[in-house]
């Protein structure tokens, strides 16, 4: 049962492996170039496990100590996980001990796979989602650790290296956009974000846009669910 779930989960995570390893290597190298030994990116990737936040933390560690500012930035950057968690409440029911790591290890990419993947018949849903989460976690931690180790031996200009996170998010969005016949979720995400950006400005739009996206997803839940069912029928 476990091997079958692992065989089903692994191919789904291969695109994440390619992206995570590049991003995590870049993060580890960046930390090394900022003067931190490999232990820092290794432990931060294991305990924080938030790519965008870890890149921000790299600069915060070099700034004046301000725990309140660090807490505020963390909440603003990672607040989207509140909405991911609400979305996954039903899917994580009855998971037992697996639920603890599923909650801890849920990132943007893992959420995307576990929420949209069509799990093959005969594969345990809990083990499938757990293996997706574990594999993505392992990709990130190993990449960050290796990046921290090899960073000392690389000599190049690291300016702009932190842009790789933005590039990956754009790639993931475009992939999902092309896969969907009816672009409900993409249009909601783009429209709500653009509206909040205009109203609240670039420094304060994140939380309002997430709240508005959640509200719109709830309002248009039925057509979105119907579109998802039609997509599954097309694949069968």
C-alpha cells in the first residue's frame, strides 16, 4: 500500500523537484555568500520550510534585531497558508498521525498537488498526500543544504538571485492556467490581487487580496467544483 502510494506520488512531484532544487540551491548559495555556514540554510529549511520567507530571513539576519518586525513580516508573507489550511480541512480528516506532518509540510506546491491531483484507484489517499509532502520537503532541505556547502567554492555575482522564487510562482501559475479549461480560479486570483494592489498599495495588498480570493472562491464554489468534475471526466 505504501509503495503503491509512493509510486503514484513521485511522478507528481518531479516538476517540484526541478524547481525546488534550483531554488533551494540558490538560497543556500545566497546564505553562504552572506557569510553564514551551511548549518544555517539547513536548519532554516528544516524548521521554517517557507521559501519566500527564508529568502527574506537571509536579509533580516543581517539587519538590526527587531523581533516585532520579524513577526509582522512572517505573518504577512505566510498568511496565505491560513487559507490553504481552511481549504484542506475536509481532505485531512481521518488522517491520524499523518495529519501533523501534512500540516507542517504544506507549502504552495504541495498544496497544489494534494488539492488538484487525481489519485489513482487503489491508492490510499492519506499515504499519497503524505509522500507528496515528504518528497517536496526533502527536495527543499537537501537543496538548501547542498547549496550552503558548495557556495563557498563558487565565485559569481549573486545580485538578483532571490528573484528565482518569483519566477517559480509565475511558472506554476502559468502551468495551472494552461491546464484549466475554465479559468475561474486564475481569473479570481488575478482580478482580486490587482484590485487590492490598486486599493491598498504594494506594501499592504497581500492579506486583503487573500481574503478577497477566499471570499470569491466560496461564492463561486459550485461552478468551480463543476468545472473540476468536468476536467476529471475528460481525463477518464
